[in-house]
C-alpha cells in the first residue's frame, strides 16, 4: 500500500484503503516516537505525526465523513467529536516546541487518542461502509483532489510562495 502513495496513485475506487494507508503510516511513526530514546528521532517523528494528522483530519472531516454520514450518522458524529479532541491536541503541539518538556506528555496523549480512534474506524465504520454497497468512487475522486490540493498548498507554504494566515 505504501508504494501506491509513493507512486502518487490514490485508490479512487476504494478510498477506505487510502485512509488505512494513512493509519498505517501514523502507527509506524507513533511506534518510532514511542520506542526511541533519541530526542531528535522523537522530534522528527512527532513533527511527521502532526503533519499527517492535520492532512488526514481535514480529508475525513471535509470529504469522507459527510459522504458516509448516511451509513451511520451517530457513529460519524462520534468520530467528529474524536477529531475535535485530536485537532485541539495537534493545534496545541503545533504551537509549542517539541523540545518542551510538556510536549512529550501531550504527544503520548495524542498517540493514545489517535490509536483508539483508528481502531474504532477500522473495526466499526470501515466494515459497515464496505458492506453498504455504496459506490465510493465519487468520494474517492473528491478525496484524491482534496489531498492533492492540500499537498500543493503545503508545498507553497514550505517554499514561501504563500504565507500562513
């Protein structure tokens, strides 16, 4: 799956696979963070976790959740509440140095919350979607476009072409 991302292909006919690919990447980064004694490795992994979660959350909140709300509205509402908590932690961590002594506690709290959320999505929501018979290709196409626009915007911010507001 990771090679799909590296090759730039997005599984538009199976957007859940793209979300699972993101989950796998966050899990790997979390393991790297949690199992390292190196402050530099933790800082790098932490930064990558924050970036990945920022993009993944925007994608789910803007495109995916609204598209699958019809399958189980109360479950989607629950996931949106989870996202709010995670988004708040991400914003707090983005606003501080990952060298700050308090950042490790917050990063561990974030990893715990995200891990539980991922498990719930993969065990409860994704099987319901796959069993629903809903054609996910239009959702996948929207997600592909949304992700490409986010990546493009992030690249412009990074190279200074546009400034964050």
